[in-house]
C-alpha cells in the first residue's frame, strides 16, 4: 500500500516513512475481518472514526501563511506536498522540497489531482518531528530545521514511556471489546499446526480428498529428475457475520522451485 501511494504521485523513496505512517493510519480506520463489525480504531477508542478529512497522499497542497510570518505584499500561501496527519492536533503535515521544511497547518487548500514536479529539486528530504504543543494557538506551525523523526525515537526514553503508559490497555480488555476469535489465528508452518486438533483435522480432511480424487500417484523417487517440494497452507474462513465457518488446510506444490 505504501509503495503504491509513493508511485501514484511519483514521490522519491525518501518519503517511505511518511507513506507507511499514513498507510497504517488509513488501515486502522478501515474494516477488517479480524474485528467483527468494527474498525481497529473503534475497537481501541470505543467510538467510530471520522474519515471525511482524508486526502490523497502526495498531492499538492497550499497552506496559508499567517500575517505574522509575511510582509504586506508577500504571498499569502505557499505550495507544499501533503504527507500525512498531525499526531498533536487536527491538522495536516505538509513538506516543502524548496525549503526542506515541515508545516503543520489546518488552513489548507488541496489539489488532489496534481503532484509535485521534481525536475528542479533535490529529492533528499529530511526527517521531521512535531514538538508536543497543547495550546495549538496558531493555525499554521513551521518547523524549519530537520530534526530526527519521532517515529524512530528511542522508546525507552522517559518521555516515550510516559506517552505509551498513558494509552496502555490490557489485551483482555481489547479482545473483549473486539470480539476477537483467538482460535482464528492461522499457523505459519506444519510444526505449529500439528499442535492443535482443529488443524490436524483440517490436514486429515485434505489428505482424504486428495486420495479420493486421485490427485497424484506415489512412485519411486527418480535420481534423474528434479523434485518439487510441498508445503501446507492454512486458512480460516469466516461467515458474513464474522463467525468462523471452517478451518481449511491445503497441501500445495512449490511451483516456484521449477524456475532455473
């Protein structure tokens, strides 16, 4: 998803962290089979998220320049690239490749069909983070100097610990509010599956169907032929209401091993 967003607006890979951050932001507000009749955001915060403010990642944006930061005959707005949503306020994150600066602004006009033209600009975009500010008195905040990203800050620092603890909830509380089906977790390999009866039964059923349909014939191994391996694939199927329909195990050939 992040790769598609970067390519859609021809953004350089230096924006990868912003793309991943906004992708997770969107997925947390999108329906998922893992949570019955809720989005992950609603399961965590216990209220439905708003999505009417969503904009296309990488589109052109024009932010208003406050009168305190411009002269009388200066431009009242400046062109930026939209890269996400503020973690500190109901505002947008905008980056200017011209000045290598980050702007946090609520007063923004978007042109979602246009993208930035990179012919005359350096694509080395620095990482920025937002200073926590409880007042948010200004509609537009300018962060001129590149500072290490908060997304890569040390989680063991006192400030990080304080912020994490303030939003911690027990897993039991989350599972209860989400109605998560713990038995729906799918094993990734055979050694994990054989430890659970539901997956053992699913594998037995797959072998029974293979024998019934005469899918293959057992022969002696040939030393002159390359052998294609097999692997188990496990999948939990759900009903429309989110309840578990069945546990399915499939024995498939590793067709990619035929490539030279």
